[in-house]
C-alpha cells in the first residue's frame, strides 16, 4: 500500500476513536445525573407545562333541544309562509290593486324586519325568520302576474324581469350576510310557494331562476345545504304534480302537459348535474354523492312516470337516454377530476338504468340474454376502469338474470345457464386479473365477499344447467356432476371459493342421496348413482391428498 494511503487511513481511524471517546463521556455524564425522584403523574387538574391541554369531551347532543331549536324553527317558517301564500291566493283578489301590492310587500317587509330584530339575540332563529320574509317577497312578486286572482301586472316579460331582480336581491343579501341559512330558507320557500298555483311555462322560468340562484351558492361558496334543499324541493313538488295531472297546464292537451313536465325534469337534471361537476374536487364526498344519487333518483322515477303516461313503448327509449346521460356524467366527472366515488356512482347508476329499461323492450329468453350481456360487460368494465361499484352492479344484474330464467320456457334454459356460468366466472376472474396500469382491486374482506358471490352464482348456474341436461330420475347424480365441475374449475383457476361452493353442493347432494335416493330410486339407477358419485368423491379427495402432499 502506498505511504500516502496508509497515512490517510490512520487519520480516519484516529478521528473515529476520538468521536467514540466523546460519546462515551457524554453517556456517562447523563447516567450519573439521575433525577432525585420520579416525575409526578400529571392529573386532569394539573396539566403538564409545555404539553397541549386535552380538549374537553364533547357533550352529547340533547335530542329534545335539537328538535325544538333546529327543526321546529324550519318547519314553522315553512308552514307560516305557505299559509301567507294561501292567504294571498284566496283573499287578496278581493282587495284593490294598490292594496294588493302594498299589503303583500308590507307583510313581507314586516316579517323580514322581525327576523333582523330577533337575530340580535338569537342569530340563527332570526335569520330563519328573515329568510322567510325574503321568500314571501318573492311570492308576492310572483303572484302579481302568475296568480290569476291577484294579477296586477299583465306584461309577462315585465313580470319575469321583476322576478329575476327579486332572485338577484336574495342572492346579494345572503351573500353579503354570508348566511347559508338565509339563502336556503328564502330559495327553498320561493320554490315551494311559487308552485302552489297553476303550473305553466312561466312557472318553469321562475323556478329555473330560483334553482340557478341556489346553484350560484354551490359554485361560489361551496354551500351544500342551499342547492340540496332546492333539489329536494323541486323533485318533491313534482311528485305532487305527478299525482295531480291537471295541476300542470290546466285545460291544455295531454301532449303539452307532458312536454312541460318533462321540460321541468330535464332542465333540473341538467342544472344540478352541471353544478355538481363544475368544482367536484372542492365538494365533500358525502355532498357530491348526495347530489348525484338524489338527482338520478328524481329523474329516473318521475321521468318514468311521465313517459309511462305518454306510452309504455317510449319507456325503453327514456331509460336508454338516461343511461347514456349518466355515462356522459361519468366521463365529465373524470375530466373534471372528481373523486373515484362520484365517477363510480355515475357509472353504476348508468348500468342500473339500462338494466331497468330492458324489460320494456325484451321478454323471456331475449330479456335474460340481454341482462346477462349487460351484467358481464359491466363486471368486466368495472375491472378495466377500476370501478368496484360497477363490478358489484354487474354481478347484481347477473343474479337478476339468473332468477329470471325460471320464467323462460324450458327449451331455452340450457344456453342461458351456460352463458350465466361463463359470465359469473369471467367477472370473478376479471376482478383478480393482474393489470399494473390500473388501480388494484378491493383487498381483504370486500374482495373475498365479491368473489364468493361470483362463485356462488357460477355454482347455481352450473347446478341448474346440469339439472336441465340430466334425466329427472338422476337429479342427485346431476348435482354430484355439478359439484365435481366446481371442484375442477376451482383447481383449474386456483380459487378456493369455487371449491367451497362445490363442497356446499356436495353436502346437499349427499343429503339427498341418503334421504331420498336410498329408498326412492329403482335398483339400476340407485346403483349408477352410488357408483358414479362415489368415484367422483374419491377423485376429488385424491386431488386434495396430492396437493397436501406436494405442500408438505
């Protein structure tokens, strides 16, 4: 070794020895300076200096107080404003023109002033009353043209302009007060009271402005209560219209009433969908899912009722159109960076909508085949897109198809059972297929539960398929063949769920063999059943024994 390298190595060793000596001396000093007595255990009354004081445990919510302060105030203001609205509808027509206008706005101003006065001591309660005053002012403006008994303004454009200014006023006041309560109460009651009269195309315009105001607060402030309450108010009110067909465009032809009603539904569906997808990443998961589900349920149920009145042959077109709209919503949600839960909700509801529409176009064998195809495509697509909810919906549709096979003529069942067996197996295999570029499938208990239902569905399909193919006197033997097939499938794909389902089928088969076939079958069939079933049991047991030996 050169002399220079030897000297460098010696220097490094010397520095390391000095460092170790200093560390040993420091440790010795720390060990000799021991505390005279153990530190006192801190108590709740004496917090340790320098440590954060633990927050007191939250007091349990008083249910009675919550009902009395939160819900009674809201229900009370709703009842009060609706009562005032009926007062205006039924009795203000008896007054003069100026008295109608003055009395209506004076009543709303007095209620709003009372709310401001109450808010000095009880802010939340006062704002609820103040929001009711704003809603009553909106209804007075609405009634001055759209309620025939109280009509003062004949010009429809002027009436719409006044309503627009009223909605803008509600938005500006609530925004300056930064009060979600005022906005929610005013807009919700404006929607509710504005629909107490006859429903016309101008009602659509006015309620559209109110819904737009509610969605402004969602986009601007991320307030959820205001647009959610508006969504509920819109669809809940439409339920009343659906039960009272003459409430929409009274005296007009059925086609015009249907067009107007569907226009309501389509417009609100689009409005709330757009509001949800403007800033989906800034909404909480619960709020986004609530918007997506409530909007879909409202459009699905009420739209189906209205289209059904038009004619049942059009229902299939309606369901397919809504399914495509939900699929488009999923694409937009992904483009806007929404959470996976929102995207999966759009996808799952799209498949559900399509599955619900199939019975209006197909029947018997064609219907079961269509459900099987939809379930298979949804299950496999759920894996490709990384959407576990889509896989679950796909398996659910396959189970619906499996149950519907009992309504199919016996001559076409074999092919359907075979298709369902393949469908359940492919969906289960797709759930565990290795795809590095995609999100991993659900792990643990959720994945195991999903695979169990797939395997159980495959087992039922195979069991019923064999039952259709075997003679009736050899039903038990057919069940044994189905169990053997499940064992073979489980060993082939190395999935224990198929083998466990096979064991369950085998247990039922043995029970039937001992309780029914032992005394009920003719001698030749009894001999055939016992020999073949015993041979299959031995074969399966041999495979288990061999596998166990290999593991050892």
